[in-house]
């Protein structure tokens, strides 16, 4: 009897010991390196950190010369001499589902857009943010979403006006965060709808953002500048002029002292929106690598004979001949990015002046005003002012030539040629399907029904 | 020390003695039929009663039966066949009975360890393979697992390579997953242990958490193969379970065993590469070819043949000068070129030493076991060493008549000097980028340093990568015997691993010396309570029930720091570095389980078993936290039926069938969670980004398995074996399914893949000769396995899922780890250029184009091998087709054991048939002078003149031949003399005179012979990779992977 009791007692004691150890939340584990979405967006600090993540994705594209440098390979101002198959596909006007710089641009931009949508959705519940701070964050989110959507739209969609009603496909518009696997495969919006979304995002940003300037971050002026760029790209000159004019009249921006200053000096008066690069997060190497001459030989991108001719036609005093371009043996290459590290301009005042000039001309502003804009650029480049050109066609030509030299290799030329419906973009017409990037395989394999680019 | 059993019995049954004053007894003796030696410890039982006992040292027994009558006595002894006989005894008298037991070659009453219990071999209904201690001890091997190779059907084992401290891959019944771990669950004395690779990558050799296991401590290894056996391990049973039972103290006086061994170790095979002069000639031949090629293309030479132009060059001093003035890599000329045999510089004769001491023994109440083993290895690659010290102690105590308690504790320390190998440089560099024209030392006597790349001798001799592992492993139990047929056992175990990596790259190998110190700590603990109840124990009905619960938790924490910029060359740890960067990592998982099994035996011939387990795991999505894993099995011992009883030919026959479900939970600790990850920093500020799409439905991978088998014994069991069939379907395999990348994610992990492994296993054991002087036994096993990918979910691209480098892939309809590669059509005899198959595209049933397998497998005609302009077709990635596979059709082993008087002799061959090996380095080592690598002698078959039929193209210094084609896929069949042992045991009279009970001296050779057509280093190869998916797909792929080791060992074992 005694033994029986002992056995029972011991068994119960051991069993409860075991149960205690087993029930103390064996299945409750801690993921130390990662946070749940809820925890990652729970308070002011975590939202700020998530915002850094969003800027970092943009830095991975716009901050490393994507899509700028691949579009240069399409536009004809450079010759591609490298052996990267992705760039070769672009250079040979034979893009595929896999063309890495564009497919990476797509993936990365949408990663950013998803992160933006997560922040926007969570924002109302963040208790330790003031309304002012919330407006600022929402404004930055809307700005960045507008920028990303627009920059993709210019790569995957035909130029505004390709179809009269602009019902031709643009990109996928995503305004809700991805938090499950259901319903992810959605189609492309029309170019018309994409523009509407981009403009609405940028206008919200314009109204939400303060105008304090912080290099590397969005503000009101950046939103205004981008609105000018967007309207201009769709040839809506009235609006483009109006937004550009705000900046021209606002007096906040002016051209930097020398052409190279805007590329090499932080905090200059010309840059409107930059990607801030530090040595720790240096994506600058990618863009530098395309243009910079190294000990191993010529860079992948060298100046095309066509562009060289345009440059040579400019007066010999033109500072840009030394500051943007260098000669090395038989080839010339771009030096805008020939430094170890610098902030990368996304949009700068020189472009606003060109928009102001050209849109102004189109809507009938006085020719003197148009020439004044262009002469600001020429003066800074140490090129004699032009006060003699007259007539719309001649002025458009002047603006185009000046713009080509000033904005060279920054990813401007391709979109300029498409917007002006050039019939010769390296032999292709502005509306040629070969100028469209292909919807990347990363999208197609998860979204088999998506409308492909021809 | 022992209480004579007769006395004990006499006491026990004294009650019956009171009634009949004159004792009525049956006494007798049990002996071995062959040797007539007495058998101690045999069970003698009077059927239908509780009377009985064990035999004494002289084999005698004596049972009081109370009163006269006729009794049926059954004698049972492990390793012998059961015997029964009817004995009549009169009141008050003593009847005598002598039993000569016949050895049971099938060992049907031997204990088999099954999950959470043991059973007799006869009663097994599932599929188990047992490897005994004597099969694995005294064999030098890079890893404990590699000792299982060729021992059991259905268990494929490949040692990665012969380097010290490396792992083997073990696959039970084929590979059962694409992206999750496919190694079996290792359970040591009931505790699932930490396994895997915790070393930091980038040196091309994986480290092995199993390496701490000391073969000397292992009593037996039971490998659970079918669902009936593995389902009791639930969500971790799908890849098979390896149950390791360690040695413990046994009843008897203290037994002391000691042994020492010494061995030498070299590479098992050496790659045939060209020497200096040959390499130089090949280089200039390539240069001449390039000149001929460009001249032939000039308009002025239009129409001139290759031979013509070549003749022109050979007779032109100008051209000869141009060719000969071409500098070789790193600027060497014929005059300045050194003559280095880099293999001789990086390989050496290694050696091994082992010494052990075991002390064990025990009384009825206390049993103890102690072992300490020291193992030291100097590897065959310069700089590669390994050292292990194991200490183990166990204690089992019968606390009282209803309580047993016990503990075991292991403390192990390992030290591994690791070196760069394979693609990471070091040894891999010695036969690739290090050309025979390069010197080891420059004119000042310092290490010669190439402008790009490295000097492998400098690297191997000076890079420090010391991995020190402490492994503390302990467990304990308390078993309460609630009743004779009911007990509950509580046990708990802790497996603590602490790995410290101390790395330093000094100034002689890098301009910026770097140090790193990394600590990894893995703690893993298990507790369980198991109730065992022998519910029925009647003559015709036996029913046992096992039930219990178990919980486990495992945590890993990594912490490390790197350091740069040292004050001088003598400070070599991060402590002294001016620039330090730290990093940290942590992960954990938990598991809680409930299990039950019931077994029922009817009339000694119909066996039924049913098991269930429920596992809850932190690794499973919140909607699928708990998994349920049932299995059922049935066996029929046909030979116990009347119609077979006494059959002389078929002396034993058992038919088995089982079906069940088990899981694979090796799916990553946090795979299901939707998370934000750190690291997206901007402008110096930390940033986070969504990192993983949540999948709350994510579960274990599942395997359902049907198993049919026959165990047989023929001719008095002189020939015995098993034949089995299995059909294993893995489903719900984790795959990254694509989601639209515009969602912000590229993929989500889903349980979607399906893969089948179907196979036949056969093993046979034949006692060829069995006389007291001479014994000869042969064991043979073979497994045939067919693997096929059934589904990859929504992944429909023709090249399936990439499994790593070298185009190894999982493609629907093909075996796992097939190669997806452009097929080579040889060399165009006219131009010497390589040509390839261009698959024709045909419309599939759904109208989408599908590729056929390269012109339906027909070789290209020369016309087809050229395009319309007559140019040989160049390589094109879109021409890839599935071809070859790296898992074999057949594998197994043949072991012969001979004993003649006091000599013993063992040979073990292992083999593998039907797989291919992809030599990923072949594209650079054979005929590709443009890559500036050394060349295998196969390059000498290169094309040199028009009309020549060969498979190695014209040499060139230009152009890109660095491409994957099936030219580098080789037949991977091999037959290898894995082990040869000759031993001599001193006759008892002699050894006892010296004070030993046993004295044996032996000589063992490992990997002495290999028969293969594979031209690389070694057909037994696993390309090392980080990550489960890569590891699953890269056996049979090599990229500069080192060979296996060949070892000669001599040793002495003594017992006293």
C-alpha cells in the first residue's frame, strides 16, 4: 500500500515537472532579426525607420543611375562597349523579360511602393506622431509613390499620345499594401489612369509637405518640380509651365556656380531632389561604373559620335566640354559621376528652366522670357548668351540642343526624344515597340494574365 | 558477485516446496549445439505457469515444479532458436533435461530499438536497418555517418570529401524534399540532437555538427525507414530516423578495454593534369590557332584551307616571332616560367592516431560505463587538421524494486583547422588557376603573389581558421515500474554546443589582414514521459501500448566580430584591430508532441501495429499549428503456420505491409511569418523593409509511404534476407511560388511540390562456410530507387527550380537534380569548333511550344551543326534540355567476413550505378585555354588538324567557352573497396597468460581501390553548399571539390 502511494506520488511529481516545462510556451518563439508588420509600424520611431527603408529602395534605383543609364543606351548619346548581357540587350534594342536593369527597376520600385502603402495604411493608428508629422510622412509617401510610378510609366508605357485616348497600357497601380497572397495578380492601368494617379499623388504631396529643404528627402518644392516634369512629359504645357513657374518665381533655387558643382557639392542651390549617398550605403558605384574610366580601360559607356558632334558644335569656351566630358585616347566619356561618392540628382533646377522655357514658348509666352531661361544655362556654362534666335521652331531647336548638352547622360534624352515624337531614336521611331521595356519575368510568372508589351 | 539463480529460484518457489516436503524438480543444462559450450543467462520457462528462471554460469538450471506431472519447458536465449520440450517428472523426484540450442542466424529474439521503446526483431512490422557497433569501430572515417555507407538497403550515404571534419549526406529511400533539409533525424538515446552545418561559409567545406559522435560509444544504430517506423517521430520522421543507442554498463565484473591505432592518410586518387612543358605548348598552340584563324578570315586568304594557312605561319619567322613573343599569364615567357607541381605543394601524407579507454561493469543494482577517446588527424591537404576528445560516463541505478534511474553525460571537444578548398581557393586553386609556370616563391624567397588571384601554398600554410567545438550532451531518466506490466519513464536531455571560430588572414595572403572571431551556441533540450503497458500477455494474444508526450526546444545564438587594420603583423585577433565590426544572429524553435502506439500479436504469427503522433511546432503557420501523423502496419510470420513448420528450405518467412504519414519540419524557423527586415539603411539612418510575405497556412512537408516486404530464411537460415518495395510520395513540399513582383514580393513559400520515390530494396546474408575453424559470411545489399518530380505547383517554366550551380535542377517529370544543359554535339572536324544540339521546338498539346530533347536524341549531321552560312552553331542558353541526373538508380554494398582460426578478414565494397556527375570546373579544365587554368590531360585530345574526329575543340586564347554543356557530364558509376581489414586475435591461452581476456591486432585500409570511368578526382563527391536546397541538389556535382581520403591503419585492442 505504502509502495503504491509512493509510486503514485513520484509519478505525479515527475509528470507535473514535465508538464510545467512543456507548457511554459514551448511554441512561443522570438524572431530576433525580424519584426512582424504590426510591430514594424507601431510607433513614431518605427515608422521613421520604415521611411528610411523606402528611401533606400529609391536609392537602389534612381540613386544608382537606374533607369537613367539604360535609357541612355537606348537614346543614342552613348556607345555601349561593355559585355554585360543586360546592357547588350538594351543596346541592341532587343530587350527581354530578363533585362536586369529594367526588371530590377520594376521589382525594386514596387517593393518601395508596397512599403509606402504599408506606412500609409498604418499611419492613422500611430499614437506618438503629431498631425503635422503624419502629414509630412504621408506627403513623403505620396511623393515617392508618384515618382516611382511615373518613372516606371515612362519605361513600360508608350508616350502619352501614343493612342488618342491614352488607353494604351501603362504600369500597375498599387495603392494598398500586400498583406496576403489573395488577389495579387492585377492588370496594368491605362497610361491615362496612371498619369491621373501620379498627378494625384504628387498634388497630395505638394499640399501635405512643408518646404523645408533637406538634401535627400522630399519636400514641397520637389513635388512641384516633379509635377512640372510629369505635365511636361504628357505635353500639358499649361500645367507644366505653371508648376515650373512657381519654382522660377519662388526664388529658392538657382543654378550652381559651375556645371560640375551640382554633381559634386552637397547642399547646392540647384538640386531640388537628390538621393543622399553615404559611404555605408554606396549605390553610387553602379552609376559611376557605367561612365568612369578605370585602370582596366575604357568605361562601358563612351560618348557617341553623334553627341560628340553636338558637343563640338558648342563654342570652345563651353565649360561642359571639360566638366561633363573627358577625352582619353580615341574615346570620350562622361565625368558627371567621376568621383568616389556624391549625392545623385533626381531632379534639378536646370531641367525646370528648360521646362519653363519650352512650355512657355508653347503657350505663347514672350520669346525674351524663353531666351532668358536658356541664357541662364548658357551663362553658367560660359557660353555667350543667345539673344538673336527668334521664331518658335528655331527656339525649340535651341532649347533642345542646349538641353541635350546640359542634361547629358542623366537619363533625360530618351524621354525628350519620345515626348517630341522623334522619328530617329537610334533608328527607331518614338512609338516603336522596341523602345518599350518588357514586363519582367518576375511579374509575368506570378501574374500570367498580365498584358505584355509587344 | 551474482546471486546464483538456482538459489534465487529456490527461494522464490519455496511456497510450493512446503506442501510437498520432498522437492519435485526439473534440472538440466543448456549448451550451444555446435561448440557444446554452456550458455549462461538463457531463460527457461514452464509454459502456462510463472515458473522458470535463468541458467547459471555453467549453463545449469533447476526449477521446482511442486508436484509430479508433465511439463512443457521452453528455452529462450538471445541469438539462439527457441526450443520446447515436454518433460515428465514424478512427485519428489528430479527430472533432468539437457537442451542443445541451435544458433539463430536470424537473431529473431534480438532487441531492436524502435521509437520510444524496444521490441524483438521477430515482432517488427516496419522497415528497420540495424548497424552494429562492430561494423563501425576501428575504421578511420571523416564522419560518423559515412560509416553507414553500403551497410543497409535504402540508405544512401556519400561522404562529401576526404577533408578532416567534413560531413556526409545520408538519404533514406531517396531525396524527399527540394528546399528543406533531407537528412534523417538523429536521435541519441532518445534525444534528438543538433545536426547540420554551423560553420561560416566561404571556404567551400561544410562543417558537421555530428562529428562529435564517437563510434566507440555506439552500441547500435537503427535506421527507421518506412512510415510504420518513422510516423512515431511525426513531423520529423519523413527523411527517416537514425536511432543511436550508446553503450552502457552491463552486469558483470569490471571490464577494461583499451585500444590504440595509427594510420596514414593520402588522397584516394590524383587528378591527371598536364605538366609545365605540356601546358606551355598548349598555350602557344592556342595562340597559333588564333593567328591561323584570323589570317584565314582575311580576304586575301579566301579559300585557303586551315592546313594551308598553318603551313604559311609555321614557315614564317615573322609569325613565329609574333606567336612566341606572346606573354603567358602573369607575364611569364618560356624562359622565365617556373616549374611547379602545385599538387605536390598542397597535398601531403597525413596521419591519424586514436586511443581509447573503456571501463564498464555493474551489479544487479548499479551499472556504469566510462569511455574516453582521443582522435587526432593530420589531413592530406596542407593545413587541414582535426582533433577530438570524447569523454562519456553513464550510470544506471535500480533505486528500489519499482524505481530505476540513470544518467549519461558526454563532454566532447573538437578542434578543426579548416582550410580553403574547392572554389574558395587554397587546394581548389592548386589544380586550376595556379599554373605550373607560376613559382611558389619569388626571388627573395617570399611567397610569390600573382597580380590577381592567390598563391595556394601561401593560403594553406598561413590562413588561420580554427574551429573549436565544445559539445556537452547529457540525459537522465527515472522509470517508475507501477506494476509488473506497466511502467512510466520520464526522461530529459540537453545537447549543448558551443562553436568558436578563430580566423585570421595575414599579410602574406592579403594586403589588408582581417581577423574574425565567431561564437555559435546551440542549446537543444528535450523532455518526455512515456508510459509502457503490456496489456495482454497470453499465449496467443500479446498486446502492448505505449503512450506519452514530449517537448523540445532549440535555440541558436551567433555573435561575432571582424577586425581590420592591425598595429603590426603580430597582432592577429579582433581584440587588437583598430577597426572592428560586430554582428549577431539568433533563432529558435519549439515542438510539443503527443504520441501513442499499440501492437498486437495474435497466435505468434499475426502482428498488428498502429501508431499516432501529434506535433505542434513554432515553425508551422498559425492556421496549421498541429500536425497529425498516423501509421499502421501488419506482418504475418508465415513460417509459424503449420504448413511451413519443419520445412527444410524455407525456414523463416515474414510478410510485412505498412502505410502511414510522416512529416518534414526542417522548413526554417520563421518561414511562415510576415516580417519586416532590417538593413535597408538610408543616409546613415537604419531602415526596415517588408522582407517576407506571410503564409499562415504554411506547414511541414508530408510524406506518405507504402511499404511491402518479405523477410526470409532459407536452408536453416544459412541464407537470409529481405526484399522490400516502397512507394514514398512527398507532397506539400515547400517551394517559392512566384507572386507578381508588383506586389512588392517576388515569391511566397507554399506547400505545393510533389515528388515520388519508388524503390526496391534487397539484402541477403549468406553463411557460406561455418566450421569451428573457418567461417565465411557474405552480406550483399542493393537498392533501386526511382525519383520523379510530380509537381512544382505553379512553377511551370521549363527549367523548373534551380538547385545551385552547374544547372542542377528540379523539373517536372524528371528525377530530382537532373541537369538542364545544352547538349554538346562534339567538335566540327573541319574547323575544330564545338557544336551543340539545337532542340527543335514542337507545339505541345496546349499549343504552347515545348522543347524536345535535342533533335529527338539523334546526333546532328554536320550540315545541321552549322547555320545557313556554314558557321558551326554556337552555344545558346535556350537550347538547354534536361539530361543526366545526379542520384543513382542502384546503390549498395557487399561485405565479406572471413574468420580462420584466430585470423579475421573483412572486405567491404560499396557501389553506385546510374548517376551522372557534372564537373562544373570541366569547362575550364578541359580545352579552355582562354580561362588561364591548368588543363586535365584530356585536353591533349584537342582538335589539331582538319578532318580530325575528337571531342575536345580547337584550343584558343580568345572566345568564351566558359559554358555549361553536357560535355562535362560523366558517368558516375563506381565500385569502391571501401574497407579491407585483417585482424589477428591471440589465442585465449596466450592472451590470458599476458593478463588480457582479448588481444587483437588489426590492419585496415580504407578506399584502397576504385573502379570508375569518371576522369575527375573522385566519383564519390558532394559539392559543398550553404542552404538546404543547394545541398539537396549537389551530390554528384563537383567544382574543384577535393577527393576522398585513402587510409591505412594499424591498431591494437585489448580487454581485461
